C-alpha cells in the first residue's frame, strides 16, 4: 500500500514553513508524525526540510546582525556569548 501523499506534496508544504514541522504538517493536512516519518524516509523530502530550516536560520542570523549594527546591546551580548566563547565571552 502506497503513501497517501507524494514527496512533491511534502516538499511543497515544507516551502515557506521556516523549518517548523508543525506548520508544514498543517499545510499538508497530516499530523506531525507523518511529516517526520517522510522526512526520515525520503532523501528529497529530508533535504527540502533541511534547506528550509537553514534558510530560516540564515534569515534570523541576518536580523540579529542588523540589530548589532544598530547598536542593540542585548543583541551584541547575545552574539558574544554565543560566538565569542573562544575570546572569553561566556
């Protein structure tokens, strides 16, 4: 018995979800465990999910850098605590 959904349907649902599996599942009309199984089973779906997650991470990092550039002290401290550990910022 085949799957109710195609890889292409999963990939389309993943696009624009920001790497949030629950959001992609809602777009598909399936539950989260179905989405997770397909991500693990299908290389193409897994890669699409990873790419979407990385895209969102890049977007978020860029927003953080914008805040740093504008002098936002909270963003500066956060960045240093995360990325500056090797220089003693912990």
